[in-house]
């Protein structure tokens, strides 16, 4: 499989999706022009962590896995269940590495235990809470099974976080039908602070309560142990048919009110659109659907990540992707595997 790594969105997600599909199908992979349009093109440390983790679980032959490399060859072997200890080596996201290897390990006939060390709460990456509370329950509906525990938080730039994952063999596949989220049952806020003044969290909570009309009892502040300072906030929206989690991160020089205000705007857009999935869940659900029995869901207008993910999936698997606008800012996305899906091509 020869893929231009600059296609579509052209970022690290393309690499991770291709690695997952190579492991699940057994197809040798060559990626060229990796992240070619980025300010720092080629493989960075967090991408290499995913490559090394993928190689470890399937005994792959790999070439080009060096810092700033623009080309990678990955020839997978059979995915092996077992116990794995993966150190990202930086504050890079452990959750992105986990998402790369979780689905292939689910195809094994035995359970696996994985320890991941590095970042657990990173900007531009899913947080521990998002994966545990939003993503995992949805992929469990289609047949994948995993459990996560957080032993230590890891913020940028120090990292040092620890996550443990238990991954079980998949259950019989089921298609996902999620066009309606159902009534909103609860909206809650969690603010994480490490080695920073509590006033930051109080101001974030005050902004979110005002913008989202939240009662005081729905918001909590947690002081956590980490290797360095950090501030992450989550807004959790529990609906009748699913839970979604929105995250935002404090930055030096950015007022707490601005950080919380941006999170409130994202939540408000989701609620006002009356769709099932936010953009992040829509993007990250396509690959599990392609490897299971497919499905369809409503969401906001597809992001570049979503369309790129669909394009990469189509290179490896016989799957039909459809995106259809069903109202102002409302879309229905469908992914239908054909010809047996991954079961017809997996080792």
C-alpha cells in the first residue's frame, strides 16, 4: 500500500490510521511525504511512538522510523496479544498511541494489558476522560471492548502521565445507528489543576456556569498530581443515547475566561445543532465502524480529519462512505463495509 502522506489533512492522524489498517489487514505500507505541509515536516517524537508501539505488537519490519523522516515502510506481522509497556518518551499523547493499537489487539483471541507513559491531557489530542467516557462506550456498542485507568496525570511539556489499558477480544459485530442523541440529561464541568493557583479554576468555572447556565453543584475542581503545572477543563454532556466530552487547556498568557469561553462556544454549537456526535467523535468513530459492521450517525459538518480518515480507510478496505447534509450545519455520515469488511482481508 503506497500512500501520499500529504493527502487530505496530511497530519499525524493519517499515519496512525494507516498503521492500524496495515496491522488489521496485513498489508505492507509505504508512506511518502509524511506531514509534508507542516511547519516541521516528517515524523516527530509522538508519531515515532505510535510507529514503535505498532511494530512491537505485530513484530513489524520497519524502515525510515527516524526523527524528521518523510518516508516510512511498515511490513506488519501477526498481531500478538500480551503485556506491553509503552513509553512515549516525551509529553506526547499516550491516548493517540493507544487508539493506534487498541483495534488491532481486539482482533486477537486473547486479552492484552498495556501501560502507556507520557502525556494524558494534551491540546490537539483526545484526553483520558474523552476516550474513557465518550469514545470507548461507543466502540463497545459495535463490538470492541477495553477498560482504562489513569494512574498519574501528564501535562505538556513535562509529561510523566501513566495510563493502564485492558483490551479484550472483540464481541460479535453490530452496526451503529445513532442519528439522534436523545434528550440532554446532565451537563457537568471538571477542571483539573496541577501546581497552579485555584483562582484559575474558579474563573473558568464561573465563565462556564454563566455561558451554559449550569448549577453550582454540576461543577467541580480537582487538584491532581503531575510532573509539572497543568490546567485542563472538561465539559461532559450526558444524553439519552451517548455521552460526549469537550476539553480545553489553559495556556500561559491566555486568560482563564478566554479558555472557558472557547469551550462553552464549542459545547453551544453542538447543542444548538441537535446532532448526535461532535466533530471529534465523528472523526474518531469512522475507523472502528470500518473494522466492525459499519453504521451511520448525525454530526456537524465533516472536518478535514474526518474526510481524510474516510479516504485512507477506502484505500485498505471495501467500504462505502457517504456524507449528506440534512439541515443547516447538520450532516448524516455513513460507512458501510462490503465484501466482509476487514474479516475478508485480515490475516
